[in-house]
């Protein structure tokens, strides 16, 4: 789907990210002779910017320590008891007799405070305070401060080490979360897929102003947009994708978004959305490239006709169209089917290459199934592109659906070829059969990849090939099609280029082999 180039990002595990974080902490600790606990607090305080930490420590170390809560607090020897935090587990009273004093001192040894203040609390209160205010909050609050509301002393790893093992583990996760979400130097994001533990680090300067941000392919198989973290939504912008996914936009539907072709001689397959030609106005059964046989008027399958009507082929319902949301649902189902095909291949028993079937052959099949998944996702979001971008531009709407129909047919043809060749090569008995597969499938994969690359680019450029209203009323020996700008004679009632029945999609795909993209 993209030009061959080095990936601008890396997919890392949480352990690998943790190693990078600890290395940064150790460097600050070793260079400035401070404890690792203090280095952790300083980095969290300055959003993991080592350069800024170094500059602040060099300029005014005392001020930085005071601002970050790492400076010792002068304790009043006779504190006002009213300033103490009052919880059932934290209320302690002084007794007059010596025995009570001894018991109090024993209990006091179990209380925990930061190294920079004298506010002491038991482990139960610490756990409750940390969970309620830090561990389970949506937004990172760094650094953690003393539970006393008037105290700004920092709580670092040296304090957490005195708590329970559960608190220590949660604190480590909190620091790592701060490193990922609060880092202003590195560009790091978690994969948004459910139950995925991979983290993506971006190496190049990120342009968040790019409407069509980079698509990231995680090792878990999920593909998402780096900018908005939604699933990959090209050729639709992040804002439009977010609007469509909102409940308000999803409920919108209008007859103007119908898939019924403006030409009466074409109909749309209800399964794969391919456009088929119907030479007669009478209802007839058509067979699509996806092997569905359906009625050209009501779009129901032949089997549905046989079940719901006594006379096979009789149309019970009037002609219907396919709305934008219906198209989305159809494409979503096709996308899920493509994912299932990929998962089925991954879970198959093809583990060990044989004398004829090499490891490269398995990779060729896997790449083909992965490409189909990507293309199906593009076609799904093309429905949203149609919804938002061509509402008042009929010429572009027609041209978009013309391109979309070709893309759907091309992908379906490639999918059929891949399935057929896969079955052949897996049962191949001769070297010649495998040799034909190794030439046919990679070439077809390259062609369909190039086809969709330029298809996406055409849509993202705004269908500039269509010069809307630029040729209306022009004098001369030709009239120009507002869809493809082809010059037709005045004897032509329809554009020869757009409605040339002899034009073959195979010829279009074969031309793509001359592209620079391989």
C-alpha cells in the first residue's frame, strides 16, 4: 500500500520500553550524583526531558529540588493537631502514663512518611490514597505528593519500597505510564487494540497537522492512525472519521446517498458492491464476480426468490437502493471475512516447508491475505468518503463510484486468484505448478497494491481529474466529459471513455506493472 521505505516507527514490548526508561533514570542519577529515586521524580516532574533536567540542575539545583518536592521540610516540633489528616486508621492520641507512651511508639514505627516531611500514615491509608488519586485516574498527575493536602513533598520509589508488594507493582506501572503518556521528548503511543501490550515509538518528526496521518501496523495485526488512534481510515481525514463513528452521524441516511447508479443499465451487487451491467429494463438474474446470483431489480438472491415467491424470479418488492450506512455494513462484513481468511491461514497446519513448498511461498500467500484485509478496510472507509465529500458534487460522486466499482471488482478478482493459486500450490505435485504460482501471485499482489495506492491518492487529492462545471456551455467541435474530461464529438450522447464496453479491467491492472512501485 505504500512505497518501499524504512519504517518511521518501531513496535516495542513494554519490557523494552521499561529498559529505555530505566536507562534514562540511571544516566541522570550517575551524572548528577543523586539517588535513582530522586532522578525518577525529577524526570516525571519535567516530563522525561533529560536535557531540561540537566539545565535546571546546573542553573539552580536547590530551587529545582524545592519545586519538585525533593527538598526537606522543616518540621514544627509542636504541630497543631488540627492540621493532621483524620482517618479512623490514622488517629493517634498521646497518653499520660509511660505504658501508653511505649505502645504508641511501637505503633508509630509502622507508619510511613516521605524522606522530606514528617506526615506519617499507615500502609492501608497509603494504598487507598494512591489508588484513588493516581493509579486509577485517567490523566497522569506527576509527581506524586504527600497525602497531607498542605504538603508538597514528593513521593518517590524510596517511599513506595516501604509499602506492600502490590503497591510497588502498581507504582512501577504508573511510572511506565507516565513515561509513555507524559513524555514530551519521545513520541510514544500504546497500540489501541484491546488486550495488546505493544508500544509504538515514532522516530521522525510527527506532523500532527497532516490530515491523513501515518498508518501504523502493530505486531498484533491492528492497523491504526498515528494521529487520532482510530483504526486506519484512509482516504478519510481524522475529523471526518471521528464524526462518522459518532452516534449522531451514523444515524444519518438520505436517498441522495443511494448506491443506485445514475445509469439505468448498471446495478450494484448487494454482497460485494460491484457494479454490473443490465442491458434490459426487465428484471433478470445477474451473476457477480463474487459468485452471487441476484435479481437486477430488487437485489435479492436467486434463492430468496425461490423461497418467497411461487414463481421463481418474481419481484415481490419494488426496486430499492443501498444507502451509505448499508454499504458500510456490507464492507465491514467483507473486512471481517478477509480477517477470518487470514487467521484461518495462520492457524492452518502449514508449518513446515516441503521440498516443493518453500518458506517463501508461505510468505507470498500470507502477504496476499494481509493485502486483501488492507484493501477491504480502504473500501469500507470509501463509503464515508462518499458520504462527506461528494454530497453536492454529482460529477465527483459518479466518478468516485466508477473508481470504487473498478477497485471492488479488481480486489475480488485478485482474491479469487489468490484462493485458487493457494489451493493449487498446497497440493502441487510438480515443480512447474509451484513455479507458475511464484510468478503469478507476486505479480498480481504488486499490481493490486499499486492500484489501491493510486486509488487512495486520487481520493485524497480530491478527485482533481473531475473539472466540475469547467466545460459547461463551451463552444467547439467537442464536448468534455465532467467525469474523466475526455473529448467526445457532438454525435456521442454518452462519454466513449467512461462507457466503453470493450474497456477491460485486466488491461488497467496490467498497465500498473509499469509503475515504479514494486
